[in-house]
């Protein structure tokens, strides 16, 4: 939520010329979701525990994504996330294969 609030403030303060800062903040959001997603995989999927809490984490990530999209940025958020050269790996609990999330 803090990252989305930061983005909303940036949009309010400088919608037209602040697009580079806005893009950087969107990248921060992408990087920030790695840890909670990994926790859901480790705890909810791997250990099959705390499923309600894991579900809440996934809802928070989902809600924050839609909040990010709702910010009236100059540049399209989905397009920017698609074009970013960012990625992170998630360790899958059922095997040696890792999943690489890319923006």
C-alpha cells in the first residue's frame, strides 16, 4: 500500500513530467512482491499450513496491483511493467525447478 500511495502522490504532484519517477516506483512495487509470494509458496504450498493467511497475502498483492493500475499515470502501467527489464526467481516447493517472474 505504501508504494501505491507513493505513486499516487507522484502522479498528483507531477503527472506530466514525473513519469520517470512513476516508472521507478512501479518497479519498486514489482520487486516488493517477491518476498510475500515466496512466503506463500514456502508456507502455504510447501508446508500446507496457514492457508487462510496465505490467501490474505495473495489478496493483498492482487489488490495492490489493481490499486497500482487505478493510478492515473501518464504512461500505461501494464505496458511499463511489460517493458521493464526486471525479474526475480521464486523457489518452487515441489521440485528443483525455479520460476522466474518477469515484469
